[in-house]
């Protein structure tokens, strides 16, 4: 009947209105969450950009040549280290956060950050250098390690952020070409400067031994060899049992629980 048909159409209209309102609410909520995420990213970027006032990178200078030398001179030539070392004001950084232990720098990337060490490996997952909450967290040294990197194996963690900050650029080491141009990562500490001479980078599972700290000499030698064999690139560096190494660890997305680790000898 007409009455029944009218009631049916009214019901359809209310269902349609409900669906439209529900979709609008979902859209609005998604937009708000996206805006919130973007603001959080922006806050993190601004915070770490502000910290760059505590580090200065000297301008490279042209090498001085000896105008008296001749092509047939046979004196032995010693290769000069031309590394441009960033200068870090650790005293000022310590006033901001006493957990500061180092600064890590990888040329041509966004990796230019302070390294902290907390009482555990949880706090700095979502707290920035100055202590505010942010999903970017901080680059941090494993709480099991000695803060002066004296352990045989030290581990530094950083998030793989979707805005290409923190340790996201470690992904470049999945390509041989990037390793060839960036075989060394710089690590500055309050006591001395170190080069991390990279020898391996590979995707691994959280259940594997990439984060092991306790080795016998034999186990350590086998672990170093296995890391080189799993590497995405070929390195000229051959780690020895007497070497100290540093692992840089971040998330990867090949499978659930995937991590990408870059490992190098501390020199």
C-alpha cells in the first residue's frame, strides 16, 4: 500500500542519512588524526633542528700542495685523513639532558642527532631529547651498554619515521652504491671522536642474535662472519675478534618483526 511504501522510503532515507553521517564522522576523525600526526612530526623536526645549534660542521678547506715536489721524487707518501669532524658542545647539551652520551652524523642524510642512554630501552622510544612526549623518540644507546662505548658490542636504536627522520635513512645501506659512497659514520663522544667503519647491513628478525652482547671469542668471530655474509652490500672492512663494533638498529617492513641493522667497527 501507499502507506507501507512511504514508511519504507522513510526508513531508507534515515538509513542513508545515518550512513552519510557515519562516513562524515569517520572522515573527520581520520582527518583529525592525520593532522595530529603531521603536527607531531613537525614538532619533532623543529625540536631536533633546534638542537643543531649545539653542533658545527667546519667548512672543508682546499689541500695545500708542495710546489717544490717533482714527479720523480720517491719519498713515501702517507695518506692524510681528510675527515671533516663536526664539533659538538657536549657541556651545553648536558645542561639540557644529562643522559647525553654521543652525537651521530652521517653525511648527505638526515642522521645528525644526539645519542642518549636511559635506565631502560623504553623511555626514549617516545620521548625526545628535552623530555617531551613524541613518537619520534630519541636516538639512544642500549641501556645494557657502557656509556663510553667500551663494550665489545654497542647498540644504538632509532625509529624508522615515515617523514624520513631519525634512522629512516639507514635504508640507503640496502644499496651497494650508497655504501660505496658512505663507508664511514661519525660518532662523537665527550671524550673522543670515533669512526664507525661499516662492514654489514642486513634485514633480520627480532628473534635473531643481532642484539646479542655476551660472546665468547669463538662466538664473536662467528657472529662477525655471519653478519658480513648476510650483508646487502660488500665491504672492504674485515672485523677481527679484538675489534669493538657498533650496531645501528631500526625498524624495517619486509615482514612482521623485521629490523634493519647496520654494523661497523669502532675506530
